[in-house]
C-alpha cells in the first residue's frame, strides 16, 4: 500500500510539472516567420538573336521572375545603373572582362517611394515576371568582332531599415525584395560579333 502511494505521488508530481510547463508555454509567443526570408527571385537575360554586326543594336531583355511560393513586390528601380540596380558585364570567350570607352552613361536614380505609397511597387505572383528591354549598340558592349558572354546583375536600393524608418505601415507590410537579399546574377548570354 505504501508502495502504491509512493508511485501515485511520483505520478502526480510528473503530471503537475508537465501541466505547469504546458501552461507556461501558452503564454510564450512564437515569432511569426518573416515572409521576406522566403522570397525567391531569379534573373535572366536574352536577346533576339545570337549573331550581330558591329553596327547593330542588341535588344537585351531582362526578366526578374518570382520563383518562390508566395507573392513578392519589387520597387520600380529596375533600371540600368553601373554598380547598382541593373549592371552589365561582358566577357571574352577566354573569360576576360571587356570594357569599352563610355560615350553614353546609362544611369538612373529613382527617388524613394513616398510614405505608404505602394503604387511604385510591382506585384509578382509566383511564377510571374517583370521585364525590361534595353537596346545597346554593339559598340557600347564590345570594341571588336569576337565571341562574347553578357551577364547582368541586379541589386535593389531599398533596405529593410529604410522601409522600417520611412516606408510607413502599408509598405512595411509588403513582402518586398530588399537589398538584404544577395545580388542576383543572370545566365550567360553568348553573342557572336561579326565585322
């Protein structure tokens, strides 16, 4: 009898302890997962043909595709700006980066959005894309005939810190692709340039 009482007492202590732990957990709040962490975006480029003359223009089509499972928003800074936003690199067949004298600087610097102004954001549902086409004179890209690879990089200007301080609640609630995401690099687009 004393033995049964001892076992019952131990069982009661275990059940009481377990119930107290469960009650303590009810008051705990689990931080919701930040939807910005699960955003997935890809960058691709293509042109209307593969072979160009030195006197031709190359229409470069850039696509940012939502490859994630949820909606994401892009700020409308998808424009050409060396070292920021969309950046272009050209390489020879041997992998050496090509640079040509710049006669025209493609540069954009869009102003930040106004507080709570969501109209400057592109909504991308899963498996949808936003694209831009920019025509480049072949001589803007390369100086001589040869085989080349073109690569584009994209990095947005808005940071989560800027959004928290200046964006307002409407912007802060959007799952926005921000500068905290790693810069994107496109596929290598191969072009042949003839004299």
